[in-house]
């Protein structure tokens, strides 16, 4: 955990305004896998049937390899005409069908390996992307900790200022949460990449999620006296 020493403090009349800041880092525990299924076929019906059959086969294979069915989502389905230009003439060249599949589940090396082994099937070589995110429980816990840390930071700064100017902090007059000098996001996610360690054969692939940075500010106004 890092507590930033930056911020603002401004005596105004008999008031002292101080902004407390907190920056914390958390390792995300949720794994997000995105699989873009794409099928090309000469006819519309053929494309539609093959697209649906491929999705059903992928879902069944994932479940067979240990992925919970309720973690698998199909977020969109699209079938469109595919055109090519031949001798400057636009001609229909079949159809393209797409389904975007999402898998969101707790991250373990075994679960990731199970998904990767499923995608080795010749029917499913569409490519896929793996990323990581905070769980809802993590978000709630880190938000509470960030707020407490920001308040502690503001109180610490106010105490130093009051002591240096021989002032007394009487009582808190105002607390500004989540808005200070412009909108302040509750959770500020920074780039989160996954780095693969070498593996071969059926060995488990180990990915190391980068920590996500969460920043929070709380502005507090104290009534002061000499």
C-alpha cells in the first residue's frame, strides 16, 4: 500500500481544507477469456447452422473439460454478407457468422490450462484473449481500505499543518467523498497484462496477473481555532 503525500491544504477564514489521497494495489482474482467464433460459408443457412453448431460444440467441450456452464456467455451473434471486388466489380462472396464467447471465472492455472486444451481442437482455432479483473468482493474490500487510508492521510496532513501554525483542529465541518477538483473515480484501473511462463505438452500454463492500481481521494474541511 502506498499513501501519496500530494494533495491540497488551504486555510480559509477559520476553516482548513485538506485533501487526503490513497493509492493501493491489488492482484486481480478473476480470469476473463474472450473467444471470437467466426464461420465463413457460401450460403446464409449453411453459415447460420455451422455457427450455431460450432458454438454448441465449444460449449459442450468446455463443460466436459471442467468449465462451469454458468461461466460461459454468448454476448452477440452476427451474420453478414461478405463482398469482394473482382475487376472493380463488387460481388457477393458468401457469408460471415460471428459469436463472441466470454468466460468469467476465478483464476487458477488449472482452469486456464483446461480452456487452452479445449481450444487446441481443430474446430475451435479462432484465437482467444485472456485478461484479469477484480472480483466484486475485492472491489468492496479495496474501496473500504482506500477510503480509510485517504481519511487517515488527510487527518495526518491536517495535524501537521495545525501544529506548524499553532492552530487547533476543532471539528470536521465537511467531507467531500468522490468529488474533488473534478470527478474522481472510485476505482481507477490501470493496464493489466498477463505474462506467460514457458510450458510444453500438457503442462499447466502459469500466468502472473499484474496488480491493479486503485486511487481514492477524500477532501475534509476542519473548523480551526488558535
